[in-house]
């Protein structure tokens, strides 16, 4: 009996040693990965079974949200296209032709494929453009097209000498989000504000607006602001200050034209502004700007009657060639 107990104790000790040795043996790397994946899959499966109802609703919500975004995006694109189309109608109408005949007939010098609209009077042209601009602002409020349409509306009101209406429209554009990121829009709004104030007779306030335009430091806008200030000062007979501003504008235009991409013989983007600055500066001080050359590049030499006749014939030939050519 004592031997049997000893044998049992030995067997138990051997089993404990084997269990201890077995627990100390580490798993191989592949076995560890498999073990981790197995436990992870099991845990994931339990979580999915537990939360399957909530997951279904999340999937359904994602599908609905995706469909809603696609519909909104499609609608936004169509809306932007419609707004742009109406805006283009206004700009095209504003550049339309004036003809004393019916608007349904085209002038003789107009090509058959010319899409430019024809109006009986300047008032009809302005009213048509104004209606298109106002349709954009009322139908698509807050959009970029609506802001540009408001700018176009301001220009038409300025042409109609509706100073208060133009001033309100220009100030709306100046305070718009588009003007904060687009220098051209902001510059046009500031210039229009000054012109409307000048039209109302508030020249001191107009000078402040044109001073703001100068302060934009945008090439072309700065010089335009200087020119407008010089115009008002010239009208007030402050010739010295006007001359100083015009010289600064001329220097700025010269720098801008030298850095422009226009090639030899081509006009730079500020050619018209330069001619206006030179003209006003010449009226203040004829010695400040050389007189313009006469047609034909003959310097100060006056053209003879034969030269004028020859120039007229050349112009007539060119007009005929242009009519025969493609539009």
C-alpha cells in the first residue's frame, strides 16, 4: 500500500513537471499570428452579431447621404449653368447694336452669322440688359453670377444716370465675398462708387473713393485711381496737384507696359488709359508730353491733299476686303 502511494505521488509530480515545461515553451511566430487573427476574428464576429442592427442603419444612412449629395451636386451645376447663361444674355445685350430700323432686321454692314442683338435705341438696349441682370440677382441670390450681375446692373444704372441706384449696387458688390478674393471685381466696384459719387456732385467723397482705388496697388487700378483724382482736381483748377498725379500714373503705366507680354508693335493692356493720361497732362502742361504724331507717321509734317486722298482709298479697300473675308 505504501508503494502504491509513492507511485501515485511520483506520477503526480511528473505530470506537474510536464505541465510546467509545456507552459514555458513559447509559440512560433506563425503560430502567434494565427492565434491573434483567430482571436481577433472571433471577437469581431461577436461584435458584429451584437451590433448588426445598428450597422444596418449606418449603411442605409450612408447610401441615402450619397444619393442626396449627388442630387445636390447635379442641381448646383444646372443652377450655375442657368445663372451663367442669363448673365451672358445681359452682357451681350449691353454690347448690342443700335439701329433706327426694326430690331428684327439686320444692318447692311452686319454679317449674316453675327449674333449681336440689334436695338432701336440705347434706352431699349440698357433696359434689356438691366432685365437680364436683375433676373440673375433675384433668381440666384448669393451666387457668384448674382454678384457679377449686380456689378453689371450698377454699370447700366450709371449709364442711365441713376446715381443712387448705381451707388447702392456698387457698394453691394464691394462688400461681397467675391470682391474680397477677386481684385478685378473689387477694383471695378470702387471705381464705380467714385463715378456715382462724382455724378451726384459729391466730389470730395469721389476723391476718397478714387484714393482707395489707388491704394489697391494693383497694376492698372492704381494708375486709374490717380487719373480719376487728377480729373477732379483739374476741374477744381488745382493744376499742380493734378499734374503730379498724372506724372505718377504715367510712370506706373510705363513700368506695367514694359513688364507686359505684348510684343513689339503690339498694344499693351493700358494703352487707352495712357492716352487719356497724356491728353489731360498735355492740357495742363503742353511741354510735359510731346504732341501726338499725325496719321501716316510723318512727324510734325502736315499731310497734303494727295496723302489724305490716298489714305482714304486705302481705308476703303481694307473695309471691302474685311467684308469679303470670313467674320
